[in-house]
């Protein structure tokens, strides 16, 4: 294993619009970020994991009006409901930021004042094409002849108003230089797309205030202007660390050169994170994030984005209730190739859970511990894995080492689909080893040495596999480790390359980790969940 020095690690999700409920698309990003945060903690990093809600803007004001409550009451309720979902999803965030937090509001005002006084913000008039859904202005080129929003493809309308602008044009050469000097900043195809679609045609200065609604942060210098959503939203990443407040110790720690900074976002908001966010940071004289990881979106079987407005995105709750949180998390991380779009389909959902969780991981735990009960009265037999007797065991341990190396390589480059896949392959090695050794035959033939060694090796494999799977399915991997009665010190990442400590431990009561799903029944349930009951 490569040596790791203890380092600070800051990972963020987008802050989700407080305009409706969380659906499984949002849970995708939070789960992926959570897997990364948990992996880094496992590797000894000092992790700060942040999520939150984006609570200003015209759309939210309208929703509150519809609901007959004040915008603040409306977003308070939504923020609580978001936190409940994240609890149900086992999301281990350290801090939840809200754009209505006093500290965030103060930060946005101070940043505005600073940028205005240094000449990076000026008052002008905005004439443009506005998409109410995306709360974004676009240029003629971007909306094309049909006047459609380039992000969501809905019709846009012409709008003119007094507005403050961020002088982004000035920073374009520096931004291009930054892309060149730091190719690891984001995926190459995403940056090329940004350059070709937005920068080459001529990047307009960014309109950053509005006067046509008031649910936003009023600027001190001209309070009829409220800061328009994106600048407000992007600043959450630093306001959550105390930027511009008296106590900015978290900022010093997690936004410093001693920290690795990763933003996870969906491809729908790439422009804001790879163009405007770096420019804003340059204007503020702050360092850049190490990486903006752009993940793909979940689509329906027919390739349409799962989204709130289309009403085709299921809530995570029925899935958690029926299959358990670990199953949903696992499916999202493993089935959808990280960084590319993926389809959420009932058939794949059931097949993936059955193949990997029930038939592979659950099966290895169940068959190993059942045989320990049957042949050794619940006590893990003694064996020396540093000197295995069987060639099959020797080969198994070599293959396990290779899988650990692969796991680490994937996880370190944030390919969590690959990493969790490597962990599941490691578990699969255990099942194949079992089939080759057939411990039940060894028991029948009285070959106690081989029986002990094989059951012992399988016990270690459950332990190692559970540690590697822990970032993805924390509750179930803990359950497996508990059933095997693994002591705390043997649950660490460092312990995965040591053996023999489980000898003679009494295992705990066995319960099935993942019941096998009945395909037809579950596909019907899931199809109705997405499409509604069959007509
Ligand atoms: O854009 N598949 O908030 P938002 C996968 N407030 N991920 C999905 C998804 C899908 N079908 N649908 C949504 C905003 N997401 C702003 C962000 S950040 C400074 C401000 C995820 O509620 C994905 O990560 O529309 C996407 O980028 C995010 O939710 C958008 O959430």
C-alpha cells in the first residue's frame, strides 16, 4: 500500500434548490460524494464534507406564494426535509450550508463590496434572453433561432433591466492559462466544451443582480438590487468555511495549500463551476479547487433526464423502505458509471442487487459463517495465512492483494464505480475459492487442516471486503463485521494487509444481509414507482 501523509480534504456537493423535493437524481450526487468522503476518512485524511440548500430566487419566491407562506417559512421546511433525506441515505456530511444563513448572507454582501470597490463589478443594463427555469440569462448565439435555453431546452424570453455585472471578460486570458496549466482541474472533454460553447464565441460579463424580485440578498450599496442566484450559490463553498467572518480557521485549514479541494457536480451546472467560479476566486485572490468532478445524470429507460419538473424522478424513500439504504446506495454507485450518464431501469436495479449483494457478498458471508457454526461451533478456526498450506489459498491471497491495489488506484482517482467494482471482485474471489475447495467435501473427508484454512481465509476475505465496501454500504458492511465479531482495530484500512487476528474468535448471530429479490415482482413495483400504475 502506498504511504499516505495526513492531509486535509474538502469535498462538496452542489447546494440543491429548495424549490421541491429531493429525488434520486440528487441522491446520486450526495451518495457519490459521501463515498469519496468516507474513503478519505478511512485513509486517514481530515475530511470536511459539505452539502446544503440554495434558497433564494424568483422561482422559490413564487412557490412560497403558491403555498401561502413566506419564502423563509417555505425554505425552512424544505431544508429540514432535505436533512431528513440525507439522514435516511446515510450521508455523513460535516456541515449543512443554507444560503439564508446569516453568515452566508454577510459573506455575499462583503464579497460584493470588495469586488465593487476594486472595479470588478459595475452597474449596467442587461438585455438578454432569460430562462425562468434555470434562472439564467443567455446570449443570442446561445439561444439560437428558436430561442431555447441551451441548458434545459425550454423557451426563453427577452428581458432588460438595470443590473450589476461581474467583469468576467477581463479574466478570460487568465482562465484559459489556468485550464492549460492545470489539466487535472476537470475532465478534458468538459473543459473543451466550455471553451467552444461559451468562451470562443465571446464570454459576456455576468449579470449578478436583479431588481424584479426581492427574495435574495440585498446589496448594501443599492438595496433594491438582490444578488442573482449563481454568485450567491457559488460563494457557499467558502462561506461554509467562515470566509469573511471573524473566525475563519476552517477556511485557513480547508481552503489552503495544505488541503485538497474537490467539488462534485452534475453536468447541468458545469459552466458555473468551471468558468464563473474560477473567475470569482481569481477576483477574490483565493486559490482554485483541485478538481471539479462532473458526474453524469440519471436518465429514464428512454434516455430522458430524471427531474423534478418532468415528474419522472422517484423519491428515494420507497426504495429505501423496500430494499434498504445500502442497496440503493450500492446501485447508484456501481451501476451508473461515474462521470457518464446512466439509465435508471427496474430490470438493471434488480439484477445488480441480486448479482452483487445477494449472490456474491451476502452469499459469502452467509455460507462462511454458517459453516463456522456447523463445523466449529461458532468459533473461527485457526490457520496461518502467512504460510498457507494449499496452493489455492496462496493464489487467493495473491489475487486479493492485486484487487486491493486496483481498488486503491480507482478510488484515489475518484473512479468510485471502478473502486467499488474492484471490492466486489475481491468478494467474488472468495466465492470462487470456496467452490474450488468445497469445504463441505473436506469436512466429509475429515481433511480438517484444509477445512480450517479455507474457512479462515474466507473469514479474512469477508473482513477485508467489508472494509473496502464500507464507503459505499456503511451500515451493511458494519453488520457483516459485527456478525463476524471483528474487533475495532481490525476494521481499519491499515489492517487489510495483515492476517491471523480472527483465529478463535466466537462469531455472533447470523442474519441474512441481503435477501434475494424476486425479479418479476420487483420489476413491477419499480416500474409502477416511475411510470405510475399500469393503465
Ligand atoms: O443546480 N441525475 O440545484 P439543483 C443525477 N442550486 N444528478 C442529478 C439529477 C439527475 N437526474 N438531477 C439533479 C442547482 N441532479 C443549484 C446548484 S451549486 C453552487 C448550486 C444533481 O437542485 C446533480 O448533481 O437543480 C445536479 O448538478 C444537481 O443535482 C442540481 O441540483
